[in-house]
């Protein structure tokens, strides 16, 4: 295959929507507004209320900010593509979008791991909670949840940018690092990319194993006490719901990207690839807003409903 100098990529995943783009644009815009409203509202409620300046709520605030960050990398470009006759993106823009998508997904998992650690300390080590979860420790954990994926995927994108490409067509709605790597010419050395990919997998599988470990201890502890069971249902069930939803969406996308059939209808392919951008960003603020008592009471107070 002849090497080509790629200036722009073509996103072909949107081709199947040509007959109902205006309708899809309208619903997508409304849905994105819901995402913005739900997440920004929860962030502002936590920031403006000092009694919510506790580790659990600060971590939730970061969780919602990350949701805004990730959806910002997809929805504005997708909305523009729906109104455009050419669904193109520059090489630099594609790499940047790939970076945002991956760092968003992995930051979500990092924050969920830190939230699991926070719940483990609060329920299993309540007497030591405040000595462990100090402001300094909380700041370190928040920085870890953002800094680790940003560093890992900066290296990923940097290595990808050095590859010579022999294609420019991406059969998705947005850019993904692995898909760009697959467009590399056969004479490229992609060994470094593979090594970093395996390191990344190891890091985030470790995150998942850590979350499983914390929940094993949480369930064991809560089984002994009615008070702990109530605390688990109130604060851990939303976290567990967010975790399961996120993992199912991500695993579906990763499995399809690596092993999926191209014979599936384009609309179904699109749904699989954007599931992690559809469900978690709306579900997370809603489930935490209704389940956590302090936030729910504050929301009811804002709309004039007294408890």
C-alpha cells in the first residue's frame, strides 16, 4: 500500500444517518443540554454548599467534571458533522479527540477506584477515616485520578503521531487511538504502541481488581451490622451502579473494536461505540442526586419543596 500524507481523516460512521440528520441533530442537542444541565447543577451544588465539602462529595464533583470533559470531546463535533456534508477532522484534531476519549474513560475508572477507597475507609475503618482521608491525601488522590490517564495517553498519542499512515478513513463517529494505529503502513514499527497499550491495560485492570477487593471487604463488613447496611445502600449502591454501567459500556466498545463484525448495521455499530458517552454522563448525576440525602435535600430546597 502506498504511503499517503494524511492531512484530514474522514469519519464514515455517520453516513447511514443521511435521511434523518435533522431529527438526530435535534435529539442529540437536547440530550447534550440535559448532560450539561445535570452535571453542572450537581457540581455547583457541591461547590456552593460548605456542608458538602466532604471527600465523598468532592470526588463526586470531580466525577461530574470528568463527564463534562469527556462529552465535550464528542458531542460538539458530532453535532457539527450532522449539519455538514463532509464529516472530516484534521490529523491533529483527530489525535486530540482520541486523547480526550481515552483519558475521559480512564479518569472515570480512576475516580471510581478512589471513591471505592473512600467508602472502604468510611465503613470499614470509621475511627481512622479522618486521619486517613485528610485534605492533603484527598488532593493527592484527585491528582492521581487525573494525572495518571493524562500521562499514559499523552505517551500513547505521541507514539501514534510518529507513525506513517496509509489510510484516512475511520469507520466510527469519533477518533480512537487504536483505529488510527491500524491505519499505519505495514513498514511501521508499532512495538512501542503495543507495549504502552499493554501497560495501560495492566494499570486499569489493577484499578478494577482494587475496586473488587474493596467491595469484598465492604460487603463482608456490612453483612454484620444493620447500620452499615443502611450506609452501604445509601452511599455504595450509586457508586456500584455507576461502576457496572461504565464497565459494561466500555467492555462492549473495546470488544467490538477488537473483534466485532463489520456486517452489523451501521446504526447498531454507532450505538455500541458511543454507549459510554450516552448513559453514564446522564445517569451518574441523576442517581447520586436522588440517592444521596444531602444533595437530594438541597435540590428539593432549590425547587421550593420542603422535606
